[in-house]
C-alpha cells in the first residue's frame, strides 16, 4: 500500500533486556528523525547492572544462587517458561540466580508439571502475560495442576512481576528497576540499602517527570489479573 514498515527485533541483542531496549529506542529515533530522549535510561541500566555485578563478585564463591522458574505464560493448563534464549535467562544471570530451564536452548517453551516438580525451584516469578497471582499457587486454586509440592510454593517464594510503564518481564523503559527488584529478592543481604519504593519514585521523576503516589506504587508492585489481557 506504499506505507513504509519498520521491524523491531526481539532477538538481535540476545536476551539482554537493557541492550534490546536501547536498540529499539535508537531505531525509533532514526525513524522519527529526532534526538533520542531515552539514552539516559539505557545508560542508567548499565550502571545498575555494573553495580549489581560488583556486589555479587565481592560476595565471592560462597554466594548461593537461588534457582528460579519463570512462569511466562499459563492458560488452559499449559505452562510456558523461559529457556536460555529468552529474557528470563538474562534476568536470572544478571541478578545472581539460576534459571532452572537454562539447559534448554529455546526461547519460551511448554513444560508439564512433572518437569516443574523435577526443577523444584526456590523461587517462582509469574509474568504479566499470565493472569495468575501468587495466592493462586499458594492456595492450589488452579484446576488441573497441583502446585502444592513445589518448593517455592511451600516456602512462600512466589512473586508477581511488577507492571509500570509496561510489563517488567520483557525489555521496557522500566528495565533498570527490574534489575534492582530481582537483585534485592535474590540477595537481600547484599542489597539491603536499596529501598524499592524510593527507587521507583526517584526513577519516575527523573525519567518520566511523574511524581508517583503511594497508590501508584502499590499498583505497580501488585498488578491485577486483567493486565494479562492488555
């Protein structure tokens, strides 16, 4: 129809969420022929990443890395998780954890409950591409699948990924905050000085010129089920 089209790759930068976001923003600036205003976000993301790596390195070989399972999508009893070529791999590696499905060289792929029992993760993260919340797993309220015997469920370590400007699991302008949130979850003793409420307020004011209220922050950290359909 004579309308120019531009494709934004989700794989060109591997599973690195910060560099993927930077690649998208750079291309968008080229398309719109205007100065990129989001350069600072990617640069800050690299600073956060470097800070996390420094603290993890200082902890040395005694650092115990939690084993995490990414509940990427979940509908009609079908569970999808992140392999070594999806964003869950980057998030885990960058924040001192191990993706239990890292031996798969796929991106996101289906797993059954028997495989999840074999993984027996320490932590489960539910993305906002799935409608379920941690209490659904704690209460074993999802018909057809029994989550009650999984270590993360038994120990109360199931988290819903936050949702701010966009879902925090894929690359977004909030990706530096995802790094901080995960690092604090995985190694609270190394990041006890990080106040996520204050980080969120400072970040949104700095990069978006938005002053978040306590209600805003509560909704970001506790997104609704309906977000899965947005």
